[in-house]
C-alpha cells in the first residue's frame, strides 16, 4: 500500500472547496439574471395590459422579437428603456 502525503489530501480538499464556492457564485448570479429577465418581461406585459402609455397619449409597445430580446437580456432596465423610447416616439 502506498502512503499518500497529507499535503496531497489538503490540496485536494482546498481545490474542492474553491470549486464549490465558484459553483455557488455562478448559480447565485445566474438566478439574479433569470429573475431580472422575468421581471422585465412582466413589466412590459403589464404596461401593455393596463394601457399605461395610453394615459399620456402613446400607443402600447408592440411585442416583437426585438422588444422581447431587449427585455430578456436587459431585464427591468431594458423594459424601462423600451418605455422611454416609446414615450420619445422612437419606433422599434
């Protein structure tokens, strides 16, 4: 039977702990991105559903692949950007 030095086990445990920490960090940030994307899409949906822009005399924001992708990747700031562009009469 071969004796493995204690430093090898220590190094392996340290690598495992770092890998777990990195994995946790990635999952935590990924969940924030997913939640932000879903909230951005919901904001755009509710702005159109309740005709919020009609109160200032503007038409609803059309749901196109471009607006969907902006909300998907931009989240809440993306939805707010679309609302601002619609208020400034910038066609999408």
